[in-house]
C-alpha cells in the first residue's frame, strides 16, 4: 500500500461553515449523551435524519496529563498515565516505561517481559470485552438486548479484573510496571486462575458470537461506516480499525517488543472496513489473545522481575538528554510515547512527554465516515471506533 | 344492575387493578431482566424488592417538575395524561371472563385498534411541545412507526374477525371456546397470523426490537427527553399498560381468552396475558434494535404483503368451511 | 426464516443466562473475598517492639505523585523499649480523596510502617471523612492488611533476585520430575503435567533440580536461560495446535 495524497475533498476544510439556506438541522450530539463514550461532542448537520456534515469536538476530558508528566519524576509518572486509557491501563504504564527504558538504556529481564506480555494480552481481552458490551449497548439500547450483552461482557471482564487483583492488588490502574521491569511477581496459583478464567471466557465469547449472529445485528453493522484502506492509512488509524479495513499491520508482529519476536502472533484482518468487520476482527483478536496468554503463562522463566534498582527515591532516575519514540499495540492501536529527557527536578523529569493516542486518530475518521448515514448509524459507527476519551483528550 | 353504574364501578375496579398490575409489571420486568443479566434486580425495598414500584412512584413524585422555557406549556402538560388515558381506554373492551368486561361493544376489535392508533398522538404532541431536537426526531419516528405498523396489526385482526364472523371481542373468544383457538385453527394460517400480530404489536408498542423512537443510545430518551418527574412516569406507565393490554388482546384474539379447563375463565385469561407479556419481555431483553429505515422496510415490504396474503387465504378458508353466508 | 432461527437461538441463550448464578454481591451485607494483595486504604503499624514504626523519614511524602501525605517530623529521641535513638513522626496525614492507590509510598518505606489495608474506608458525608489522620491510620492497623510491605516489594523487585518465592508457596514441593533442558519430543506431555502447577513452582523446581540450595542463594543460573527460551518458543507453538483439537 503506497501513501498518496488523498484526492477526496477534505471535510476538515469547511468544518465551521454552516449555510442557513441549506435548511439543515443542527444536532449537538453530546457531550451529555448516553453513547458518546465518556465526553465527546459531534455537531451533526442533519437533513431529515441523514447526516450531511459532522464536526467532532474533543477535549472535554482534557486533564493536562502531558504537562503534569513534565513536573513529575520518572518514578511518579507511571501511576499518572495509568488513567489515560482507563479501559486498558496495563498498556499505558507499559508504554511510558518502555520509553523510559529506551531512554535510559535499561535492560528488562526476561521474566518481566513475559509478565508484561501476559498481562497485556489478558488486558486486551478485557478491553475488547468491554468494547463488545458497549457496542451491543449502542445498538440495542439501555433497556433491551444490548444491555444483556453488556452485562454479560462485564461479568466476564470482572473475572479478568479479579486476576489482576490477585497479581497487582488493584483491579484498575495497577501501577505494576516500573522502570526496568515489573513491580509485582506472579503469585502462586495464578497460572491456574488464568487458565480457568480464559478458558471460561473463550466459551462465553462463542456464546456472544452466537447471540450476535442475528439478522438485526447484521443489518445494523454490515456496510455501515465503511473506512477504506486508503482512508485508514491517510488518517493514521491503527489497530483493529486498520486491520478491519484490510491492512495487515500489527506492531506485535511488525515491530515486536517484549517477547513478541519469539511468538507467532496471528494478525487478524478483515476486508469489509465496516462495523461488522471491526466486530469480527476484535472477536478474533480476543481468541488470539486468549491463546497467547494461555500458552505463555505456564512457561514464565525464572529470574528477577526488575532490571534496575527498585524505586526508592523519586529522583533516582536522571536523564540528561536524548529523545525516544516507543510504540506498542494496545487494543485500540498504536500507543506511542515520545519522551525528551532533561527536564525539571534536575533532569529527573522528562522535558516533554507526548502521547500518541490511537483513539484520537480513530475519532478523526468521523467527518469522513458519518455523512450519508442516519443518527442510528452514527451511534453504531462511533461505538465501533472504540474511542476512549480519557486517552484521546489526555 | 344499572348498566351505567356497572360501567362506572367496573371501570374503577379495572383502573385500579390495571395500575397495580402495571406497577408490579415493572417490578417483574426488572427482576426477570436482572436474572437474565446475571444480576439480582431490585432487592432493597421490602422483601425481594417488592415495594420497589411504590418507592419509584414516590421518587418520581418528589422530583422537580421541569418545563423547558421554550416548550409549549399547554401541550407539554397535556401529553402525559393523554397517553395514559388512551392506554386505559383500550382496556375497557378486553374480555377477562364471560361477562367480566366494562363494555361489550359490538365493534370491540375496531375500538381497540382505533384507540391504539390514536396512541401516536400524545407521543407526537409531547415531542413537538418539548421543543427539543431529540424529542422531535423521536416523535417523527414514533409517528412513522405507529402509522405503518397499524396496517399489519389491523389486517391481522381483520383475519380473526373474518374467521370469527364477529367484531365483538367476547364474541371472538366465545367462537374460539366453541370451535378451537385461532392460533391453531386453521393449521399454519392461524400461527402465521398470530406471529404477524405479535410483531406488529411489538412495533406498535415501541418495544425492542422496534423501539427506535425511544432509542436511548441514539435519541437520549426520544419523545420523553424533556419530561421529568411524574410526567415521565406517566409516559412510562402508559408504555407498560399498553404492552399489558396488547398481550391481553393477543390472548383474547388468538389464545382463546378465558377458555381453558378446570380453572375459572379469569385465571386462564390472566395466565395467558402474563405468558404473552413475558414473551414480549424476554424478546425485549434479547434483541438489538432495528434502524428506522429497516423497520419501515420490514413493514411495507414484508409484513403488509404477508398480511394481505394471509387475509386472502383466510377468506378462502372461511368460504370453504362455511360457504357464502 | 433466518430471522426465526436466529431469534430462537438468541432467546434460548438469554434464557440460559437466566439460570446462571447471579454475580451480584450485595455489598454491605456480604463482601467479596479480597485478594491478599488488594490495596484499598492505609494503615500505620507498630513494629515488633510495639512502638510506632514510622520514623518520619519523609520518604513516602516525597515519592507520592499526588503529594497528599503530610508529615510533621518529630525530634529524635530514645525509644522506650530498645533505648536506641530514632526518629518519630509527630503527625501524619494522608488525604485519601486524591490518592491514586499507586502503592509507591508503601514501597519506599524503609520501616514497613505504612501498609495498605484490604478493606475500604467507609464512605462518608464530608470531605474530612476521607482524610486519614494519624489516629485513623493507627486504628486501621487492626483491619485486614494487604500483603504489600516495603521490604517485600523491594525484595520482589531486587534485580539480583534469581527466583521469586512468595511466602504462600513455601510449602512442600514434589520432586522435580523434569530437568530444564528437555528434548522437543517429550515436551508436550511434560507441559501438560506442568500446567497443573502454579506458575512460580516450575520455576522454583527447575532451580532446585540443578542446585537444591539455590533457593536462598542470590546467584543466577546463567546457562539456563537460552535453553529455556528456545524450548519455550516451541511450547508456545505447540500449545495452540493442541488447543485447536480440543473443541
Ligand atoms: S498510594 Fe496514595 S498516598 Fe501512597 S504514594 Fe500513591 S498516591 Fe500517594
Ligand atoms: S511511613 Fe515510612 S516512609 Fe513514611 S515517614 Fe514513616 S517511615 Fe518514612
């Protein structure tokens, strides 16, 4: 796939124009709306119920995390960035720590790499489960079948959170990754719990597939919100969105980190580019992640779990200069962290920490995809993009 | 007894009973839905949450009654009681057991259909008066849907009328008690008609998978977006009333109404209504929702032709069995 | 027709879920069992001598990303029990409202003085209810304490530590039935057997098989790792194949 200049009209060029004579209804979709996934606003220009133009506005959940990171030291940043992608926090902490490790040249012990891979894959399952539930809820409503699927998905997700509770002590925002490795080692008996839970979830995923293999679901998703491969590449979409559009790209295989270079990760692609394709890709990824995690969890090699001195003082890691960009594959795509060393606290803070959230890029597809669809489809499309506003707005 | 007095007294009893049923229908629905979703449903208020409906009503009554500044006040306030009124009025002709009904109208079936057709009015009034875009979209959807699905509903009831040769609901039930229930008679045709009626009734009552007007995930709360407190409660109540009454209508038209062995008629009628209502509920918590245009396609492209075909088949069957009368 | 069969299947599935055990835990009356590592609230503890363990070293105050710990350092004076001179904290406040439960304060504490509890604080009606004063923190000592201590966490992350043996696994282990270097042919069978055991155990076993005393030694079996890696690769590849046959 070559990257060319897009020859289509860029909807961002005339975003703020509104022609009153066109007689359109302006619908402020969000930020107080049940299905804007946190806080997000799309201004829709409607002709009847058909969207003519859609203007997304992000930023309602902006917390200034990047700026905050410039004030905190390397040791303190991990628990703060945890809160970005609040559906898959494991990846946030892993991303910044991988960046810091690259910056300081710290070696991560093999055991820690295994643990990172395992928790990452389990977290991916949890994140996709949550997505499946909320997506069904977007399609099925808060009082209806959608909620049933939502509740069931959450029931299974809780089991994964239980696993993390046993490993790290927290169900969310674990702060288990640290510079040079992990803070928590695998407790006794955890591997069986993982096997039991993931085996159980694998069965339940089949069940969800059966319940969603329904003409109504097909009618609502097939051909809805088609993102072509070219558009996906142009907009910098990554992760399941890109793969659903037919581009075979997965950082776990193409730019392996942790121990992914030793693993045979099957990259799930689909050709439709529509909501149904994105659904299929995510469900298959769930199975693949379950497979990887189960294969690894019995074979964690012995050894230390942290490559450097554990955190004792906030300022113990100092980086004078240098910059690094590290990316990893989260359930939503490429989560990049760009760090420039040498900041406050006598070089113990980064000068600049930039996070490239996959969700923000996903949302940028909305003005291209929404026009021509109805309001109902808009909800389905927004849901299928799986945006996490905490991450998009930071 | 004076027929007027009978009507008034009976209506009072009926309204009370129906309202209580509605309140407990919400409890039952929440319990069943909760269990379906691996939850418990209400448990806190009273034993097994049995006082939950009362607590809900109290809560709704306490809520501040907000009328949007730009709303049309008169219409805005008119809509909620009107929905309940139409929903309750329908109940007048549902035969609960021989002789146990408010008014045995000769044109009972027609009356029911006419009133349920009118149900779209308060919804539209409310959505228009709210002066809210989501409400407007919801109202538009509700009207389109209500009017479209009225046709297959009407046609499926017409088939029953044709086969029973009477328009009085108690007459229809009597025919079924004498000659067999219409769901099974004639074989296949009755079942198909029942299915048609059921789907159309679900859509008419804005139940999932046809609840596009309310579609919380799209239109916040559809026509009721701007309603607060007990006004919203009235809409909610009307929806439940309507679904119960539709279930009762289905039981009377297809499942033989009060007809059944051993137990008195009323028991059977209640049992059948409850069963049908539970199926509606079960469907509600299982299915996703259609899109508006898909619903319209389903109605006009499949249900209306199918109902016309069934009507013709029923006419042929009636002619073959009874001859020209 | 597709509608009918698919609808039937979907409805059967939702009905099936109706007969599954509900997952709801009615919280205040019944409580979910918490994992030993659960972190929820904080406690300050007394040391083995029965004195307040906190020496007021301000390590936790400095590391806290939310800057919510405020300590008033006391003067150094002799301990009543041991007679040694040590520091004291005159006041200790932890504002739980802004705490992000990151466990860093626990990790850095040199005296294992601040420890997390597995029990949440009771919800309160005022903001002050969630500010843990020194009294509250010492009262929390009686609650179920979490597993994490400064020393444990530090040990666990020690880069020179070869094998982590959590306290819970210090039980009798069966004799190691397989050496670390295994031929590829025998791998799946051995792997199955291994799957039944805790993750940390095989690791410990391997170390034990080679040198029984290595549990406590800090020396790392360096030669073991490459062999381990390649066999693992095979294991990872072999596992899915075995799994695909299962359904
Ligand atoms: S756990 Fe809470 S108190 Fe302790 S360092 Fe983290 S934020 Fe501060
Ligand atoms: S709690 Fe621990 S780290 Fe904090 S002041 Fe006391 S001794 Fe130092």
